C-alpha cells in the first residue's frame, strides 16, 4: 500500500513539473528573441523621450509650462498647458491683494466652507476676484431673503470670510 502511494505521489509531482515546463516553453515562443534584445538595448541608450523627460522635469506648474513655450488651450479660467500627450497643467485662478498677498480659488473655497459663509448656504460656481478690495467674492445659494443675493467676501490678507447681502 505504501509503495502505491509513493508511486502515485511521484507521478503527480512529475506531471506538475512537466506542465510547468510546457507552460514556460509556450510563453518563451510567443516573445521573439529580437524584441527581448531591443528592450534591453533601449533601456541603456538615450532616446528622444528620455531627453524630453529631462527637459520637462523643471516644469512644475501651469506658469512654468506656459513660460517654457508649450501650447496653452482653452479660455480663462479653464486653460490647460500641454507638456506632452499624457501631461498637462491646469491654470489655477489666483487673486492678488494690493499688499502683495495672493490666494487661489481652492483656498478661497476652503475658507468659504469652514467659515461664516457656509452657515448661509452652499457655494455657487460663480466667483469674482475683486483686486481693489483684495478679496474673492463667491455667490451663496440662499433663498430665504426676497430680492437679495448673498455673497461671501473672503479677505485675502486676513484669510477671513464675511457674508454680504446685496438687495434690490
């Protein structure tokens, strides 16, 4: 009985080994040897793509991309600067105050959501950079005051928000 068990085990191990060998043989016949050699050669030789990567490694923003002379498409505030087929930078709207400080729209929306403005309603898509006041103005979706529009005014220098009601 023990002898039959050992023979069956040896046959099973042999069958598994033969199947593995056969599978590896099939895979190696699918990849031609010249492609394998080309892959190793291309990894050591510099290519135009590698040179382009090193040239674009200094680009880290929309502004850098545009300054490098790359193509800018779209209209403000949704412009994109295209570096390559798989890399583009999106312009982020920034508003500057007269004292030199600035704030992008994402920071302004964060202050909106964490400050007094969110108590009045949710932020609308429309927004305006009021450089004379040094503030972002973001509309508030609010309907409980007739003939009035609520606007969130975000002071760029102080990083504070307040609600202004503009009534007819």
